[in-house]
C-alpha cells in the first residue's frame, strides 16, 4: 500500500508506478495501466491497454483472440481498489475481497483495444464499497454492472 495517500488524493492522475503502490496485484494479473481521472469519493477512471502479446490470448481463442470476461472483471476490480483506497486512505496491509458481481458483457473486446473503466460508488462505508462500473472501448459500451469490495486486515485472515 502507498504511504503517500495524501499526495495521491490530491492528484488528477496516477501513472503505472503509482497504481502499483495501491493495488496488490502483480504480473500477470496487473490489469490497470494508469488512472486518468480522479474525483475522490465520486469516481475514478482507469485505462488498460490490451495487446496481442497478453498471456491470456494464447488459448482464448486460438483462431480469433477475444478478451476473457474474467480479465475485464479483474480490470474493473483493480479500478475499484484505487477508488476505495483514495476514498478510505487509512487502510493499510489489507486484502480486498470481491463479491456481489452483477457484471454484463455487451460487446467483445479484442487485442489492440483500450479499456476505459469508470467506477462510481453506490454505497461507501469505512470497510466496504458497492460500486457501479462501465467499461468502454472508444465510444462503445462493452461491459457494465455492480460489484462490492471489502477491505480485510491481513492479520485477521
């Protein structure tokens, strides 16, 4: 977790290294390249650039690659973690638990696409958040829905 939450809270954007300070995921499950818009407590917009070199395209599908829904959900969850971290910066050394998925996939996502992931709170507490999410590629809505994140101190797991 980042030790400079106050700096991040005041920023309009986060680069790749700042994102890595916040989210616990690492390669190959790092599905958020940067955050381009931050309105603390209101919304966060993140980007994920997808290339044909992504490991998951090797078998999904061999004749015509399409981005697996699980990878889109992971990008949504990581954007949600950034939102929650900025909204509740006092959490340190936590594991984020995800649940209550109501995510729909509307259009396929291909290698070469850039995901624009926007999350907004439906309900926010000190230890959890329910977020709505919209994922776009250019102006196409490719996925949307709601999900929940909860922060659990690692010493309680």
